[in-house]
C-alpha cells in the first residue's frame, strides 16, 4: 500500500475525479469511498461544499476529497473544503491554501515541480486523453514517465486520463502511479448527477473533440462529445490545419469562432465574482448557436436544453464504455 493512501486510510488505488458544476456530489463520492476508493465532491460555493460533505459523511465513514478549481475558488470555499480529508486543486498557480492533505492536478512536468515546491502532498498528472478541462498536452503514461524522472523517487504521482478498465489501472500502477484517477468512467455511474440524456449520449458516443468552445468565464481547452452546439460553431471537424493533415484530430484544440473567443476572454477576469443567480440565468438562456457558451454541463436537476447547448464533457475512454454501473462495483472492478 503506497504511504499516501495508507496515511489517508484509502484501501484501493482508485480515485474518482472531481467533476464540477455538481456532476459529482455526495452520492457518487460516498459510494466510491465506501467501496474503498477515494470519492471527490465538486460543487461551487462554501455552503454547497459544506452541505455535500455533510451528506457524504452521513453515508460513509471513509475518507473523502473536495475538488476546487483555482480560477473560481474563494477563501471561504477553501475553509469549507478543509472539512474533507483531501483537497484537490486544478488549473492555476499551485499554492498551499489548506492545512490538510493537498493534491494538485497538473498538465506538465514543470507544473508538477511547482506544485511540489509549493508543498503539495502529491500531484495528479493529467494526460491529453482526459475528459473535462484538459491541462495535459501529452498522453498520461508519457507524462507520468517524465514526471517520475523529474521528481524525487517516492513522491506520490497519480495518473488521470484513459482510465476505464482494470487493465488501465494496472498499467498506471505498473508505470509507477500511486493511484489511478477516473472521471468519465464514474460519470457513467448510477450515482453521478449527469442528466439521463447526457448519459445516453455518452453511451452512444464514439468520438470526442478538444475545444475551447464552452469558454464563457473560463477560456480553457476541454474535451467533449459532439452535440448541436459543437456542430453549429465548429462545423464539420476539419482534418487539416492549413494544408497539413491532422494525424489524430482528437488531440487538436478546435477553436471557437473568433467572436465567441473575444467575449470569453473579456468575461474571464469577472468569473470569480459573477453572482450564482447570473450564472444560472446565463446557463438557462444558452442555446446551441449562442455567442456565450458557459462551461456548465447538463445535470439531472439543471436545464434539459444543455444537452444540445452545453458541454457534454467526456474523455477518450467514452468509446470503450457501454453501461451505466453502480460506482461501488466500478471501484472494486477497476482495482482488480
Ligand atoms: C465531466 C467531467 C467534469 C470534470 N470536471 C472537473 C473539475 O471540476 N475539476 C477537476 O479538477 N477536474 C475535472 N475534470 C477532469 C478530471 O479531473 C480528470 O482529469 C479526467 O476526468 C480524467 O480523464 P477521464 O475522464 O478520461 O477519466 C472533469 C472531467 C469530466 C469527465
């Protein structure tokens, strides 16, 4: 058992990635932790973090993580997240803002080095195949190898991207990962709060796109499956950049129309202070052809319109997943 997992009391080397906008709440995180993995809550606002953590604690006595996105998280979110056993941060300058165990998800060796220097207890290396917002620019196993070479031996490195089956977890552990982190696989669990139609689309999906289209307030690349919004704004995916054929177009960022991008850049500095009521209005008003496309994904208690107008986040593993399963079964199966 790797020392980090032992210290936390996590029995199996399987971590459920935080999936923001309320896709991973207490039901999913508790089911994963109760099965012996590490479940992660990802919601916005100190009140919601406290509420979800308390609800998860009522379901399991095992360790739980809270995920915070650095472009949005305010001081009081960190205070609320301190009630978790682990805080996982993503996207931004890594800096210790919690006294407890802190992991930072990184897309490069340089970022991993910076996180370690800032006092992170471990890093999650994210590969380009990952779903949701994608910081990685190389396949996860490659980045893991580079990070292992660059960081002191024994420093905990977790791997995210490409994990959907027991063989993926084995490969990550054999390559030196402390644990494997899966998002998309757990999105397709009974406990995830993804809208039923979003889950249906995911089960049918064969391909993903990397784009910056759903960038209102957060102009960063993300991996999604196609829907009406991507069809409208990105058109038929081009297999050429200029005259150069793209060998693997899943790994090229398909840019939003320039008017969308200009608006996204303009709004980004205000994202942290946009009131939740305005964010909810923007989300409800969103249509496939809107110039402003927020990063919100379709949840089971959000507007149905987001199935066509919102971001259907998914990693490349989506093509290999064909059933919605109970999260606890997934943890036990993934861990072999
Ligand atoms: C639906 C979805 C939402 C995500 N939201 C977040 C998030 O809020 N915070 C975060 O740190 N990572 C987020 N991610 C990225 C994950 O942390 C992780 O890197 C990714 O899920 C790994 O790739 P996989 O989905 O192929 O397993 C999200 C991923 C997905 C699929």
